[in-house]
């Protein structure tokens, strides 16, 4: 932490401080001091300057010793030393700081000590009664420390990451590691603890063997990582012990072994490599199961199970990148059975992509495949199709499409066209499916098949150009005329002869020109507390009828969610396979309140009208995704939305769709969150009316709530609940308690997952997590028997 010749500079600087108040020169002659002052000037041209201040400075020209006493301040090379008394001893080329010293390093670390002695080059030294506070919010205290070369040995030391503990020195830190000796190797940047113990709230809870950890400055260091504890009725109990090995500055590997009492040894290895243009990762996991009969599913009842995961991303130049992601496994349930997925993932993607970014355009090309992660099942929520089509929950992998490829290109023309903006986009999608994905719908009392996908290969190319211009009228009205032209070409290869709705023509073209006008007239009302905006909105769009409805596949336009976000615009379809036709007008009203304190209220209501031509949402395609969209009649359902935020911890948002004649609720989503003192909550309510055309014969409504209450300064209790209001079934619930501060996080939680039907067993799990900052996290997840 020092520089060579520090002591010489310190001594010589004393001879050049005669002008400082309180300075005293004990030498009988000033000529040597003057000569040495010249030496200081020469040295400062070679080395960094030194600043010294003190109430009293004494320099002995005969011995070369120097003493500074009283509010001593030394600044050199970014280091700042504050002390009561500093002595430089020329004969030993050492200096001493007594009566309490504080050293602030350029990086921000602070060292406190009662007594300090250091060599001129700072490579040798001794400190007594010291404490080190680092910029990484860690603290190391010791009775004494001795530095020799690159190694510093701390005697009777304690280490903690409890940074806030410095504000309450009379109390023990949340946690600390106490050791008879702590050895810090500056070359290896590691801290080694000998004869150590772990203290929690001042009480010893564990005696630790000799171990070492990297210092906080190290981002990558070889060694054992924090173990993870596992307990499950299917897997048994075990401890995952990972070892991290660096392979140079740009590569590393993590190897872990988890012995499980019921299933045997579970192993995994992950290799990561960073290159000049990008990085990639490969991870493999596997196990030879000792008790495969524990898994009732056919896929899990085998000896060898495993998976391989890889991903990578590389830049061709600053504007173009390519990469991949892939996961393969021996069976569908392996990843979830061995906790290798997050959340409730039902698929594992494999993709290869190329992506380009421009200032006003974007290109992306991807190939997709998805590995199904659930076993085939029997559905009770969706009607099965009539024969010869397979049931909804069967042959799931075959019903999953392979995309080869999906290409998107969109941009904005750089320059004005007819004083407006010209935008363009292009899409090419080609996919194949091995099994027809069908479900049943009741149409006039007859079970009718509907199709999410059809066996075969289907390719579509689409191109669209859109022009728009914004005009501000004299009274503040905002007029936005726009026009566009859309063209599609379909290549149809239907290999399921039972699906006779699709066209037999292998190639079909479709065109859709359109023109529209969006009108807005915002009225602003200002007050001393804030502003109000009342904005009527109207739109009309003219276009010909949509052609080939029901003759073409529908892969990417299956979702029609009509709400405030797409009330205005040329189309409500989610993709390219369907295109809205006919003449349609839309009216709406938006009201906004903004207070100067930050509170915000926004409300909107609107409705759209089919004025002429054929209503695309009234004519079903092979999926009939539009039948319950609220757009099938000449007057659409009403949509409304409300958002309120106090900017003080309370926020609520609601949106809904209401039947245009009866105003019955068809779809709703309400969410609210609040934070008041120690209490924070979040609640979500969702409702969806029955959609017989999609095979959903019953209403669906669900409530999800979560809350957390801080009962003490750092202790909180929390819980969650997910409830099916229609079937009056509990879907998921849980509760727990946690402790959090700046150095430690501990939580204990219990959760129950009741599955999708009453016949499924309840999955009960107990989670225990301990996180120590700078040390690592440990987790226990226990699956409990029913």
C-alpha cells in the first residue's frame, strides 16, 4: 500500500515546513536543511509529492530522525494518514504512528490501529489493535497484525460483512468468523482462517476447520462453493458440494456431486468460455438411479437419466450477433424431478438465432424447437375432439411444432415521405408438425373439432408498408391520417386428410390495403394542485374484406385479447396469419389526472363498430379463436381500464371487457399493491367467462394474494394464496418467516401446491435458505410426503 522512499520523503519534507505554524527545527544549522529541501524538490520530480501537517514538527539533522506530533496529517500518493504522533527513524528506515492512527487508502479502504510500525517501502510492518473497513462493506479486526512481504498475519481476528454494525459497536455483529489466526496472501488474494468458529449474534454456533476464501476484490477464484442441502421423498437426502476451477482469465469449470440416499450419486459439470467475440456454456447432468420405481411416470422409471444444456452468444460486429440455446434430456420429467428448471416451465427451448440492430431498423432470424417437459395427461378442463383426432393431453411432443425459420425485419425509412413517416416490416415463418393438435367445441349442440395446429409443413411470407402523418389543427385537435398495404403468400402442405377445412391449393396469395384516420382532441385543465386532461378519441379505418378465412392455417394469430391496449389500431390479431378486414369505426374517451405531488389517475373507456364489409371476427377459421373475442357483432363489447397510483405506496389497476348489450362482465383483471408502514401486500383477481367455441365450457375466476409484515426491525413474516373461486379449490398456498439485514438473509417457508385437479397429490415443500454476504448462499428444499 506504500511507495518506496516514503520515509525519506517524510523526513525531508519536515525540513521544508518551516513556514507551518508550530514547526520547530532542533538542528543548530539551517544549511543542511536547505540542501535537503533541494533534494526534496528533486525527489518530487521523480516521485509523487508528499503533504504533511502537524502542530509540531521536529527534525534532527544529526541522526536524520523526524517527529511530528499533534493532529498529524500526511497525504502521499493518494494515501491519507491521521495520527497523534508519527516518528521516522532513519537508522532502521522505519516509521511509527502511536496514540491512535487512521489510514485511508486511495481505493476507499480505512485502517484503524492503536500502534503502527512500517518499513520505508511498506513491505514490513506491525500493527496493534487494528480494524480494517473495506469499500466492499466488510470488516476485519484483530489484536495485532504483522506484514512480511506479500503476507499479513492477523492474530486473534474476527471477520464480518455486517457494515452497519459499526454504528452500534457495543453490540456483537449479526455474524462473524473468529479465528486464532487469519492469513492474508496479497499475491493469491486469499484469506485463510485457522482455528476458526462461527458466531451468530455473539454466540458460537459452530467450530470450523481451517478454510480459505478469496478476498472481496476477487471475482473468480478456484475452490469449493457453498454446499446446498437437498431432501425429498423421491430423491432422498443429500448435500450438493460444488467445486469451482478457473482455467485462465477467460474460462472456468464447475463440478458438483450430490450423493442422494435414495437415488444414488447425482453429478453435474458446467464449462464456461469467453472469447474475443462472445461466450458460450455447456452443462451436463446425470444420475444412475438406484430406485427408479419411485417415479410413477413411464419416462422417469429408468436407470440412466440426464440432460445437456448449452448456450452461446457471439458478435460478428457491433451491429450483428448470433447464438444458440438448447436443452436435451433423457425424458420429459427429468429436469423437474431433479429441480433443474425454474418455476413451472412446461417446455425447454432449442433455438439458433441471428440478430442485427440498426439505428432505425432491426433484423432477427430464429429456428425453434421445444422439448415438452410434462407427461401426456387426460384433460378435464378442455373438451377432447371427436375421433379420429387424439385427445387434448396425448401425443404432446408430436403436436409441438418445429420452426425453420422465423424471420422478422422492420424499420423506418430515413427521411420524410409526403411529409410523413414511412415504416415497413417483413416476416417469413415456416414450421412443421408431426401430429394434429385438436380440441373439441360444442357448436349447435354438436361436438366439432377445432385445430391449434395441423400435421404438415406450412410457410408464409408477409410484407407490409405503412405511412402516417400527424397534423395539429388550429383548435388543438390532433389528426393522424395513415395508410398501408399488406401482402401475404402461403405455402400449404396439409398431411392430415381428416382436416378438410384447409385449402387444397399449395400456394395462395392475399393482399390487404387500408387507410384510416385517428382523431384526438385533448383538453387540459390546470389547477394549483395539478392538471386534468380530457381527451375524446375517434378512429375510422377502411379496407376490403379478409379473404380465405378458414382456408388457411392459423399458427401465430390464435390469441385475440380485446382490451384498451388495442382498442385503436388497424388489427387486434396477435400475428400475421389473420388480417382484419372491413370498415370499422372506434370511439373512446381518456381522462387523466396528474398532481404535483406525483399521484396519478388514468381512466379509459371505448367501443368499436363494424360499419361495412365482412366482419373478420364473425367468420371462424380452423381454430375459431375470434368467436368469444367481443368483436363478432356490429357493436363490440365495451372495454375499460383504470390506473391509480398515489406515489406513496398504493397502486391499483383494473381492466375489463363488458357485454355490449347486457354489460355482463366477460373478462377482467384487477391488481392492487400497497405498502403501509411494516405491511406490504399485492392482490390479483382474474376472470374469464366461458368460451364454448374454444372448448372452455365454464367460467374461470381466480384470486392470488401475497403479503409481508415486518414484525420486528429485521424480521418479517410472509405468505401467499392462490384460490380458484369458481371451483372453490385451493391451488397454492404458503407462509414463512425471514430475517434480513445488510450481511445475512435467513428464511424458512412452507408451501403447498394442490395441482390442477383434485385427483393430483398435494406437493408439500419446506424451504430453508441462509445467505451470508461475501461467503455465499445455502439452500435446503424438502419435499414432504403426503
